[in-house]
C-alpha cells in the first residue's frame, strides 16, 4: 500500500501517512476559507499558519463524553494469568489483567491460552494506563461479496483497495453461520468474525444476517433516522486494517462523494457501486465525524479515512442495545471501535453520527 | 336511480383508476431504475428466481383488470363485466392476504403497491384498503352497464359518492402522505450529486477567481474534494516571494453558487507530518489528523 500514490483520486487509506497528511491539510484549508478575518492565522491578511486552528480543542471537547477508553495493539510477547507483555511500535508494555477481565480468543478464554506472537487488541480500564479491561486475540472480520467458493473455503472481495480475503468456516461454527448465511455461492454477501490465522480468517461468528439479494442487486433500503441534515443514526461496524501502516483511528464512510473518484466507489464490480444504505450527506476523505456510541455514551471525533465499500452493501440493523435504525452509517477502524466501548465480537453498536463541526 | 345502485356503479371507475394507477406507479419505478426488481417489496416473499416474473405478473394483471373494467362497463363486451369485476375482487382479496403475510414475515419491507410511494412497511391501513377495494369489487358485480346520469340530483349523487370513496381510499392509503411530501420536497444540497466540472466552471467565471488569478501558478487544482454543500479546490500559488495555497469553496448549487476564497501562506508552516505528534498529544489520543 505504501507504494500507492496519494493522489487526489485515491482513498485516504491507500497511502498511509501521506493520506493522513492530506486529511490534516484539508481540515486546515476548510477552516481557512470559512474563517472570519483575523480568526485564522495565515488566511488572507493574517499570515503564519502552523496548525489546524482549534481543531484539537474542538475534538477534545467532542471526545469529552462518557466512556473514555484507550487501547493498546500489538504482538503478544508473553502471557501469564495476571500479566500480559505486548510488543508495540514503541516497545514492550506490561499490562495487568484484573480478575474477571474477559479475554476473547474465538470464545471467552483464559489468559494462559494466548500464544506469543498473536496479534492482540487490549482495551485499557478507564483512567488506567497499565490495566487491561478486555483483551481480544487474533480477532478478524471479513465483510464483502463472495467471489469464489471451494471446498469450504471462501474468497471474499472487500473492495478494490483491499486484498481478497480467504475465509474458512470453522466446523464447530458451521451450523450457526449457515443459519444466518445460507447462500455461500459467489455473488452473495457475507460478514463474519473469527480468528485470524495468517492470511485466512477462521469464521466463528456471523456478524449479521445475509441480505436476501445478491450483492449485485443490492437496493436502497429504508432511510436512516435523520434528526437534522448533519446528524443521522444507524449501525456502526468495524473493519480490520488493510495494511500494518494504515491509520489506526478513523471511519470508512459509506457516502464518500462518488465524483471524487474514490478507488473503491469507482470499482468496476457492480456490487460495490450499489446505492448507499441510506440518504447520507456526501463527504470526502478528511471530513470529520463525531461518532457517539449510544450503548456506552462514548463519543469521539474521527476523520473519514476511506470509503465504506462493504458498509454500502448491508442494510441491516444493530441490536446491541435496542434496535438501531436501518443502515450502516460508519465503518470504524478496529482501534476506534474498541476505544468507543464497542465489543469487537458483537460486530456493531448503535451510533449517532454528526458531521463535525 | 336508487342510492344503492349509484353506489354499485361508482365502484367501477374507482376500481379502474386504482388499478391503472398502481400499474403506472410500478412501471414508472421500473423504467426509472431500468430494472423490474428495482426495489424490495412484497415480491420478496418469493424465491429470488421468481421475483421478476411475479412483479411482471402483478403489473400485467393490474393493467388487464383496469382496462377490462373500463372496456366492459359500456354496452360493448358487457357480458364479460361480471367476470372481470369478480376477478378484480379476488385480486384485491389476495392482495390483502399478501400484505398480511408481508407484515408477518418481512415487516421491514414496503408492499410496493404503488411503486416507490409504498416503500414504508405496510400498516393496518394498507390491509384495510385492500379489503375495502375487494369489497368494492364484489359490490360492483350487479351494477350493470355504466351510464352517464342525467344532469341534476342524480349526477350530484354519483359525484358525491365518487368523491367520498376517493377520500375514503386516500384516508386508508399511507402513500398519500408520501406523495404530498414529495410534491413539496427539494433534495438538500448535501445529498445532491454534482459533477466537479460544474464547480470548476462556476469558479472560472467568478469574481473570486479573477481576484486571485495573479497568485495561481497551475492550471489544475492540486486537491479538490466535496464536503456537504461545498466543493473545495486548492491551487498552488506564489504571493510575491513566498509560496502559498489559494483555496476556493464553491457551493453545490446549480445556479449562481456562492464562492469563497482564502490565501494560505506556506512559509513557516509546519509540515503536517511534523504536526501530527503534537496534535495527537493535544487531542488526547484522537486521530493524528487533528
């Protein structure tokens, strides 16, 4: 992915740091063009820009809601019943496991079942830097269109900026998955959560129910609930990073302006040019969204970092806490989802999204 | 002419209009979407391979029954009138059962009775409407040949019955509210698809462009994106001895869009990459984009 150009016609998540820089520049330019004279350093008659004006403060205020979670992601170095040692980009971190802290590894497991070398996502206890609240080991998710099916292994197309994903349905979970996804032939949609084993996902949990139609015949569902032009409610899901260097926090948004030529929207596959799940306002990579988890009350301001190609295809509801309005309004990165109090194995949370500011 | 006979006769134009209207609404939707199975509706109760023929069969049946009722209402082909009206009554009674089934098994789908207008899940009103129209079909069987009433009280009675029936059907039709909403609806700018070429053309004609043109040193924007109701265009420029960026915001509006501009000097600007760590600290773990 690093080799891909960060041109204006590419999704943000194609290009790692370059695209992240573009996100910041867009925020700055947008603020500049709407700033009152004197309000913005560097715009027109007030030179000297050196930061996105007020964005950090506003973002902090937006994130000041209940449920402030942090996460640590990395590779497990060592695990004991009470201590986890995790290798992160900044070095090793020792994290304490409280009694009763759930550890997920395909199911609730003991910490000693974790294996060194596994990729772990650890949500920290609120206000604590070294105490784990919940641990997910080797969790993965694949959502998209089945492009090939052979001997129990599926190849799933998640969009043009992501590699095709291999999915093997675990025999132990086959019945549960086949009830929710009865059609596993090419052209049908699938969304499953499971254990990541190298390049293959061992599917264990169906993340939703299979839509009645083939991906190529996805039609517009009922609109999400809109409380105003900038605020809408629906289901927030999560996706795995496509590449290790991808921006860890952000939102893949299902209504990135198609005229921007976003690679995923412009995909030749009919499945990915389907109408969006709802009447969502057009935004661009770099737009800011305030996402609120209605189940935990946690709110965060996150940038749009890509096109939610898979989210466009599912018109489902989230049932995590009550029934959400129909449609996926945000496809969060794995880290953002966990930091907003979402349980990764539950696939979604009910969300209210506001275009920021 | 008695009131009961007038009541029987007035079912005929009512049924014909409802059937032809429903068929026209479905065909209009199919033509606009260029697909018979454009929207999920009551035919979703069928297996996928049968949905297309089912939709076509419903549409064709409505057209045939509507036209049949009109054609057999006069003297010609009047011998077929009772049969057509009975078939119409059966059609609506089957439709009532289908709506009940839809509410039971796919409560998230609209019935599609009147195309796009019936996209909301059907309520009891939709069931009641189908039942009333079925009853109207049965009532119309002994109505006999439809004749124009003589001017005077008889015509007023016919007209009164017809208007009352239409109001009754409208009252049990959820589609009426949707239709009225659409008549007064203009798509908000944030939902409106707009080609970027239009923004460029509007910008190049604008006074803002002429005012900043001397600063701009490239023909094409270095970056261009759409957010809600605005297009943003960034051109590299040079202001005296310093490099700068000229930023334009063009409103998404077909005519006379508002255009704003700003010149952002690059000198002394911290590169976005350098600023990320600082912003991340300030934003307390939020995205470095802040």
